[in-house]
C-alpha cells in the first residue's frame, strides 16, 4: 500500500487506541512524528509480529516500513495502517529518508535507546539538519498500563507457568539435575500452550540459590535440602509471566525456616501496600524494612520487582529510587530475596495487578512449607 493511500481497512482497536495515546505524548514533546525502531514497540502499536521493520507515527497516519518477506503478513496483521515495502537491496535508512522527504516532516522523534548510532548517522545524513530529535521511553510509558486484552494474555502466561510447575513438582526425584528440571519445566509449559519460557529458567540447589541469576548445572536436586526455581511462560500473544518458589527437598532446618519466613513476611506486607497512588519506592521500602529489621538488609541487593508484559522486564520498577506512582492496570512482580554466600538464598515472587481499589495477586502457586515434597 502506498504511504499516500487512504486508510480504509477496519482498524485494530487496541493498537489504534495506543497510537492515539502516543500522539498525545508526541505533541507534548513538540514533535510532528515518532520513528519507532524497537520491534516490541512496533508490534504493540500495530499488531505486526515480523521483524526488521520500523514504524512512523504521525498525526495523520501510521506507516510501517518493511520488506517483501512481510508484505502479505503486514496486510493480514495490520490492515488499518499504510506500509512502505522496501525494494530488494534498498537500505532501511534510504527508505526512511525518502519517506520523510515525501511527507515534508521536520521535527521527528526517534527512540534513542533502540536506534543504533550507525542507523541514526545514515538517516541524519539524508535529511535536513535538526530533523531527528532523540526521545526516550514514550511507548514504554504507555506499555506500563495494561488494557483488558493484555491482562488476559498475562493471565494465560501465568496459568501456563503454573500448570507446568505443578507437573514438575510431582516429577522431581533426587537424581534429577538442575538442567534436567529446567528443561522439563519448559517442555511442560509448552505442552500447556506456552510459546516457551520467558527467560532462561533458574534452578539453583542449596548454596547456588545465593546467586540471584544462577544458571542450571549438573548439580543434583538431592544434594541439598532445598532448591530455588525462578520461571515464567510466554503466552501465544507474547506476554510474559514471572514466578519464584523455594521447594524443600530435604529437612527444613531452623535457619532455612527463619530466612524463608522473613522473606515471606516482607513480600506479604509489600503486596498488601499495593494500590493506586503509592510510589514504587515506598512499596520497595516496606519490604526492605522487614528484611533490614531482621538483620539481613545488606543481603537484599536488588529491587523489589518490575513490570511484566511483552518484555520480561519493563516499567514500572519497584526499587529504592523509583518515583513512579502505581496506577490501575499496572502489573508488577513482588520478589524480595535474602542471599547468603556459601549457604544459599530464598526469593519468593508473585505477579500482582494494580486494581482501582488496591491489588489482585494473579499467581496462585502455594507458598506453605509443606508443599515441598519429592514427587
């Protein structure tokens, strides 16, 4: 479809609504348009699931710059927008520069965090000086608040993750390795409809649980009394869930019980504080104060949580320096942890929706000590 063609196809309602909101942000920046290069943002604004494409959003139209591999896919997935299909061998920067020239746009924002310096240089050399203006996080700001369809996708991703975990739990045996457990969990989540795992699954036995981002090894589950598992599923619509549980695989020592209960108290108090209008840093502070009071403040080194959605880590951030105010529709993880080198670590993580009146915990895997048994 020509960029000069009139848009008459039925609109993709969620994407169209998101673009209207984005236009308001663009105007606040005193810009005429935004050039979107982050593929996740392109998909969020159009419904397009291909790659190697960019998007130009103006007050009058939305134009996807792609190539012949995706011509039919563009027509099927986002018929309500215009498209520029690059000719074979035509460079992306040349197509963009030609399009900007035809539209006579002068103040064009670009995603400074996602546009490579090389691409910026090439486009900038083809347009009038000062045409391109750096922006940061405009689409990501919109993505923080989920609509009904997105929340439904997150519920699917959580359900797929939880079903996979339930099957894994009854399959655990002492001779199973961390790697085998991680592979089994991802395989099972796929059987329940997930596209795959949201991130490389963490399975950390005993002392290795002191590593917040431990990679699975050949260590066997029976080599210690507990194992930490951090996992999530990607829904068919591309949304990510994120959970963490600690399973008792042996005898729950007094120290393990103590650390676990401190972490659980910190998480529960933080979750109970979630509501519209509270600052993210204040939620973090509530959990952190519990751990600090117990004497483990220096053993909780990461933020309390993060937003989830099309990316496994996105806004808002629950952390000591986050000024973001929670709003209805935001979905965040709440995952305090205590990590003791040469002993191990405990982290408990749930996904929480901010509602009009408070919060809803979307995840439902039990956290009682007695759930941790061999299959």
